[in-house]
């Protein structure tokens, strides 16, 4: 009986010390998906739109190689910024900035495709 009581006391002391350590490992406010940032669906839509813009750059006939190189560079920079922001969770400000950059990229792709400036190839 004595051994049982001692082992129970040691187990509860160990658990008591482990609980505060686990509580400090929680994410800080302002980071992560559950902290008021954009939803996963919104981020997935952003990634999908960026991928579509990259595909349009590669398939568009009306875009010269020089124009396409600049558009690809911009798409790579956006993707790098997105991956960097997603490491610790993305907040609304970062998301809005990235969404605006993707929208500008899509508009530039449309413009370069339809500009008819004689610089096709």
C-alpha cells in the first residue's frame, strides 16, 4: 500500500510539472489560422489564382519573351513572399497585400496579352 501511495504521489507531481510547460508552448495571439487571419479556403484561392496566372504567362501567344520574363519574375517574388508569410500563420494585412499583388499580376498578364504593341516574339 505504501509503495502504491508513493508512486501515485510521484506521478501527480510529474504531471503537475508538465502541465505548465505544455501551456507555454501554445501559439501566441495574432499567429496561426485560428487567430483572426484569413481562412484556409481564402489562402487556397490565392494560391490557385497565382498558379493560374503563371500558367497564362506560359501559354499566352501575345506575350513577348521579354514581357514573359518580367511577369515570371514577379510571380516568383509573390510566391516567395506567400511562402514566407505562411510559415508562422498569415494575418489579414499580409493576406490583403498578397491578394493585391496577385490581382495586379493578373491584370498585367491580361494587358500584355492584349496590348497589340507589335512586340510579339
